[in-house]
C-alpha cells in the first residue's frame, strides 16, 4: 500500500505539469513510462495498485476477525471502527487513482512541436496513435464500485459488547 500511495502521489505531481488539455506524446511517455504500450510499465503499476486495494480490504477483514476471536472482550465499536478506518484509507487511494486516470484519459495526445518537426516517420505516427488510444482507454480502468461480496462473515454481539465471529461462508 505504501508503494501504491507513493506512485499515485508521483503521478499526481507529474500530471500537474500538463496544464493544458493537450500533451505531446514524448512528454507524456517521459512522465508516465509505458503509458503508450498496452502492457507497459504504467499500466502494470495501475493493475498492481488495484490488486493491492483488493488484497488490503480482504486482509483487513481477516485480521479484524482474528483479533476478535483471540480477544472475546473486544468491543464491537473498536472492531467496526478499525475496519472503517482501513476502508477509508483504501477508498481515498482508489479515488485518487481514479482521478489520475480520468484526468489522463481526457488529455489530447499531440505531436511534438519542434522547429524541425514537419515530417514524421510512419513509426512516429504509429507511436502517437498508439499512445493516444492507450490514454483514452484509461477511462475504462477507473474502478467501478462493485458491492458483491466474496464471502459472508456473521458477527454476533453479546450484551456485554464482546463479539462472536462465525465461520466465513461463500458470498
């Protein structure tokens, strides 16, 4: 999660350099290595971030359940509060990543505007087109909220505030 947060912060910082709606393909590739390639470095890091979010959510639930089972006197409020705080952090990071992807997908990829840039090789045109398509497709990578649960875990609260955690069952 720390690596994911650092990457998102780095991407947000680099995205600030693109103040206009257009970005030259070369500058975009330099700021976000692999953005123009389907399985490039940037896309791999986005996929890893999404996996980290999902893993963190599942791990937080398992850890909270384990603590509740080990400490029957654990109050329900502390149990649910810990889950809520963990979920807030992940949701915030997911929203920041979605914002980065949305802002990138709205950029128009442009050719370089140097003094001698009036003739292009076909490979340069292909690179610009590929980068443009890849950047536009980033909007599809934005996390849509899917509230289907993988597992269901029943938790009962006793009168004294302690918890009883039932075994997990498929959702």
